């Protein structure tokens, strides 16, 4: 049987296991990336491993999230990251250079390579025909130390693209179509592999928009083939020598196939408060809009901003709304400026922000009370914008501009004739904001007062006892567990302080109760821990004594993070038992042997509940030792 692109790359990187669905496989990781808000912890972990330099082909450290410097904390973190990079052989992307995923796609992505990144949208680079996976910081630190990355071999799910997109319909609408079908949990344990005659009609950055938001389906990653279009993009970036052809074999068999005729895709949007709450734009027409934000790692490429510029030329932003534009990189900004395409943005009244994540993670530009905000971003979880009651819709850049001009949700196809844009054959390139990797063992690592040392954890006892501290519903996000936003994100390198905000948006009494009870259990429903890769959503709960999380199902990265920090990830053997546990119940669990099915005693209700524990041999070892770091450190001894 023929091979998929995914299998071809896995095969070349396989260091352990067998490539059949559900089996644990170990992959060699060629490249790693971190960004600042997950990076500080990842490098503290890497330093604790006692290794003198990174063992990957290429490791990169970006600064793009915590960009506001309201006090010393973020600035100190940036300086710490730069000093670590200089010591251990890591390329450093200076603050202001751009968003990690956009920069990586432009300057470093390469067909056939594996990338592990401490950010859930690392799959953006799948648009280049590579395997790019998001993970917790500790997994990325381990990859920098030369450890393979272990995962359950996912199903390879084919998405067959035919036809060509109509004017005013773009890559974002394609991935919203995929989300309509797969929902926020339909991609779990799958790799979404695109193929078919429609692929060649999409440029690499457009493919990147699609693979970026595949994350929202829960997929391990998404991937496109590497073809002539890929070659041309690499050439335009002065990197043609990095190209190799990579296509699925003709007789490949995917686990399932979703057919999408690009010509039939219409402008779509995701309604509040979930990326899979999809509706056609035409159904929402007329809804008044207070804010429009264009940018984020999903839609901030030169292609996207050229369209935005062309559509805004000679137009003014509607007086009742505020439009923000953030380019994905300095390269995008410079190329726009040189061709005169920045000017229409300025003249329209758009507020040009720094090349960074910004409003996407609630760092500035919080909407007004109860506002409708249209964003070209990838997540619209309640409260993520910084305004709890704001209603955030996710759209394409075309739909965003249509609203910015008219002041209300408008089908972009009503904007008239679709403008012609031309992409440069050669981008204007300037890598001045990258500091190349060097290894200087004598370099001093500089830590500000907000950077605390890593918490040390005891090995796991054989009897877990405690109270159910919180019972949640479906689709709890890591933003619910540990919110983003300026204030809380500045505490990413300070676990004792950030712990005070666990479940802050869900229940402000959580932290105090957890401390009083000396930890306990959390109960959840389906897709627990969806969203970001932030390991803080596991590390901080562990720090305050959370022992196990019992749910109907987990999101992949969060489950791995729980194991990494020694928290037991349990699922109900019978989902109906979710109703047999209430907040405040006292639970007891014996874990002498980490077998697949365990008996959980609900002491309050005097009943027994069967729970499943699906762990590999190594994961069991990690749970016993109190976390992955302890295991790695023991190995180094
Ligand atoms: C996000 O989009 O939620 C983030 C902020 O980029 C996170 C990383 C983080 O929490 O620092 C992600 O997607 O992994
Ligand atoms: Fe940054 Fe938003 Fe992308 Fe996360 S999703 S990396 S916050 S732009």
C-alpha cells in the first residue's frame, strides 16, 4: 500500500515503535521552537537537565507574546531568553521581529523536517510539507536535549481539495469548513493531510493558515505536500536549496477522506465562543460590529495584508468601530512599506500594532463591554479577548475588511471587484532581528527577580486521597484553567504567583479552597484541556496539590502535560459515572500498580467507579517519579 506524506516523514524519523495507529512511536526531532510565554519555563527545564548545548539541528527562541513592558517582568524574561540562547546554541528572534509561526514559515521551515514547538499552533509549518507538532515546554526541552518525542501514532486523515476558491473566499474559510465538519474534538489523534488537485491553487502562507487552525480540531498536526508552489515560495525567500518534493503515493489509503470542492466554499465565520460554531457570513449580515482585528499567526502573511490593503485603498474605517492590524513579521511590514501598500492602511484609519500576538491573547485592545469583535484569529474562547462579555467572531481577512468598512457583518463578495495582488518573486529579506546561534559556555544567564526556580516534586504516593475541588463541563480550555492576558501572562516564569490564578475565570474561590484542602481532584467532561500548549495549566495545579484529573476525554497536549508533571490523567470507563461525582465529594484511589483500569472510591457516596489510565511504559515511570524532569535527570546521573 502506498504511503502518505506523513508516513514518509515519520518513517525517516522513527527511532522507536511501530507505525500503526495507536502504537507509541518515538520521533527524532530536527528543529525546536519556543516563544517567550512558554519559553522561560522550557529553558529553566532545559537548564535543569545539565546539558551544555542543544542537540538539535536547529533550535529557535522567539519573543512575540508578552510584548507589553508595563514593568520589569516581561523585559527581564526577554533578557533571560536572550542570554540562554547565547549560551546553549539557540537562534534568538528579538522582540519586535514577529510572530514565531510566521517567522519560522518564512525563514526556517523546510520540507521533510520535524519540528517540535512549545506553542499549539506550531503545525502552521505543516504548510511547508513538514511534520510540525505543538507540545508542552518540557517536551520541547527534552527534544533540545536530544530525546525523541513520543506520541501515539495518529490516524492519517485525508482532506481532498478540488477546484479553486472563488473571489473573496480564502484559506481561512477552508479551515472553518474543516472545523464545521470535525468540530473542536474531531481531530484528536489524527493528522490532517491535504491532497488533491486543489492543493496547487493555494500558496504556502495560505496552506499555513489552514494547517495553523487545524489545531482547533484537536489534531496532532496538519500537513500539505511539498510541490512546485513550495519550491517557488522557498525561492522567493532565497531558500530554494531547502526544497525537496514530497507527495503521497498514488495508492495511499487514508483512514478517512473528507472532500472539499474549493469552488463551493463560501465566506464563513466562527460565532462566539468556540472555533467550531460555524455559520455562513451571509446569515449574520447586518450585525453591528464594534471592533475588527486583523493579524495573529493565522492571518498575518504578506498575502493577507496585501488583500487588506487593496480592499481598504481609498476607504475609511467605519466611525463606530476600531480596526487594528498586526503584521506577522517585520518582513511582511517591510515588503508592504516598500511597495506603498502600507499607506492605504494608515490612510483608512487602521491602528497599526506591533508585529506580535497582541489582541489574540488578550494583550491589549480588549473590546468594549458587550462588544462584537471580528477577528482573523484562531480562538474565540469566552473572555480570551480580555473582555468577559465580548462576542468574538473568527473570520477571513476579506470578511474582516468588509465589516471594517461598513460597520456591520457583511458578505465580502459585496465589496465589488476582487483586487489583483502580486506577490514578489523575491521578498525583501532582512534577518537583522535574528541573533544567530553561537555556543558560549561562559555566557552568563541573566535572571530577573520575577524568574523563580523550578518547583521540585515528590514521587507519587500509592494512595491518592482528597476532595473534588471542581467539577467542570465539556471543552474546558487551558485559557479556562490558566487565563492569558497581560497581567497573568507576565507571571509565566513564577509558578508560586501564577498558581493564584488557576481557574480564575471559572471560579475565583478555587485557589483558596485548593490551598485549604491541600490539593485534591478535578472532574471534567469531554475534550478537557483543549487549546493552548501552556504547561503551566498542569504545572501550577500540580504545585498546589492537584493529584488527578478525571474526565470523559482529554485534549492531547494537555494530557501529555499532566503526565509530564505527575498528575494522573484518568477517564471514566463508563461516561455515565460523571454524574456519580459532585464537587466536594471525598475520593480515594489506590495506585500501587498503574494498571489500565483502576477503582476510584467515592467515600461521600460510598460507591466505586471504574476509571481508565492509558499510559505507556515511560509515562508510568514519569508518574511514579513525580514527573518527566525527574526521569530525565536520573538518566543523566
Ligand atoms: C495561545 O494561542 O493560546 C498561545 C498563547 O499561543 C498558547 C501558548 C501559551 O499559552 O503561551 C498556545 O497556543 O500554545
Ligand atoms: Fe500568538 Fe495568537 Fe498565534 Fe497563540 S494563536 S501564537 S497568541 S498569534
